[in-house]
């Protein structure tokens, strides 16, 4: 019994050690919280006390705030995180910026909001400041208030409609049982229509965020220095940082998202004209051209996540948005060029024993009624008897877009390859025959 009393606490201590061995140690830190525009949307990151540089895209609005939070390293994902649920103390004051003018600039905090309005495609970001920010937020609030009022009115009308429907149904049933004429009541029942459901506001893809204050930095390309002053005019210890404002090296280049007809969940991207697409010709392709921009790999990765790694000597292409109202020219040997337009398609599960999916034209009036298309794309038919297919992308005005040329090459098994395989296997077959004869000779 005594040994059991000693063993149980030891086991509990060992279990506790295993459970809490990987619990990260939190440290209270002063951080820069950064909401940066990355070329296609806004994303947040933070610069902890050991991060001496903040990276921002030049000539666009970026938002910076200062706060005290708990910071810890998460070994599972190998990155730094903040715990704002336990500590999140924002600071107000002024920011000193050195490098844009001859003298240091003192920047104050500005109320702002940002949002993405619905357009042809996704890149329609707007930033509203000061009174415009309040107006933009109020406009969104008015839209939502009107929507919820319409929802409330809809449920009232729906309740009245269902009550009338139920009353008419009961009356018609009773009168029929009594042998009375119900023609007029049936006509009334047919004319009775359900109230239309209210439509959710579609003005925004991303609605405005509540108005808040931040230091808004819109800087030309270059390097700068900043430090933070509290409201009483003191320099916040550990607030000195360097800012690198960088720009894209090339823009408006064209990339292609290529979706195989039999593997629609596994698309590939072709970023440059040199990236030839090799296929076996067994399935059609569906293309989506997009604009892309080229950035320094290190700068861009650290702008997205301050503790990320990158290669300062490499450039990377970043997908921005789909080319609006594009057209794709398809050229095949000994055939006239064909112009393909963007169409809606729907992904269906393949019938039969074989598992998988197939892409079919979207039929809004037939079997796909009341559904949304799975994708909008350009259909490129492919067959094994073709060897090379060339593509070029045009904009909505009919101009060929730069770096949009691509080649598709269909690879088929070669007879020479099969003969070579047979010749390569021939010595092995001869060796097996010789060894078999020798074994028979020894056994006899």
C-alpha cells in the first residue's frame, strides 16, 4: 500500500510533464501591428521586439498600430504568435518618420476603414479616412438595418400568407365534404402567392470594418526609420524600427490556371511563356488567365508575415486577379486559329464504378436550375492526334496581352520506346534461361 501511495503521485507528475512539456512560454512585448496591402488584399502581421524591419508595398495605404500583447513561439507551425485574449493594450501617440523629407515627420493617428466593393472581378479595394470613413461605415450600417427590417417584414408577411393558405385549404376541404362548389376558392388559392424573400446586400465583397485609428503609411520606394512617441511625448523604449518600402518589378503579366477535366481539384499554374504544358491528351483542359506581378521574394514574404523567410536574390510572381472579359486564341497545326470565350461550367460526380468528377457545361434552366456554376473558364478540347496547341490571351478590346503565349504538347507512348524496353530486357531473359539450364544439368 505504501509503495502504491508513492507510485501514484510519481505517475501524475510524469503525465503532467508530458502534457505541459510543449506549452509555449508567453512574454509580454511591445509590438507593431501591421495591416499591409499585398497587391490583392489586406493581410495582418506583427513585428515583435526582435524584428528590426517592417516591409511594406510602396505607394499604397498601409495601417500600423502599437500595442502590448503576449508573444510566444508555436513549435508545431514553427512561427511566432500573439495571445490578445489575455493581454491587448493599444497605445495612442505620434509616429516619427525619418527618410521621406529632410526633417523628421510627425504623423498622427487617423480614423479609417477599408472595404472591397463588388465589380467585374475581385480587385476593387477602397480606403476611407476621417469623415469619409464614418460615412462609409454608416452607409454599410444603413444597408444592413434596411435588410434586417425587410427580413422582419418578410416573416410577418410569410406568417399571414401561411395562415391564409391554411384557412383556405381547410375551408375548401370542408365545403367539398359538404358537396358545395369550391371553384372560386380554388381560383383564390391559385392566385395566392408567397411573399418574395429579401435579398442580402450585394454591394460589398468585403464589407467595411468598424472605424478605427491607425498610422497610415503610404511611402515611395526606399528605406525609412520610425519610432513611437507616447501621448506625454516620451519615446517608447524598443519602438525604433526600419521600414523598407518596395515595389513590383513587373506588372500586368499573364499567368494561366490550368484545370484538367478529370482532376479539377488539382489545378496547376503556368507563370511564364517558357513553362510548356505537357499532357497525355486523354482529357480536355479548362483555363483561367490572371494578371500577376513580380516581387522580390524576401521582401514580399516578410511583408505577408514578418518572421517569414525568403531569398533576396530571387523574384516571384504573385497572382493578383482574373483578366476581366478575356478571350483565348487557340492555334493548332494546319488549322485556323479559334477564339474561345469564357463560359460557366458545373462539376458533376462521374457515373459508374469509377470514382471521380467531370466538368460539364452549366445548364441553368435544366438540371442545374437554382444552382451556381462551379467555375468560369475557357474550354480547350484536346485529343491524342494533336501534337502542339498554342494559346494567346486577348483583353476585352481584342489586344494580345504580354507574356500570355503558352504551348501545350501532347505526349503519346512511342513504339521505339517499347522496342528499346524489349531490347533492354533481352539480356536478362537470356541470363535466366542459361541459369535454368545449368541448374538442370547439376541436378541430373
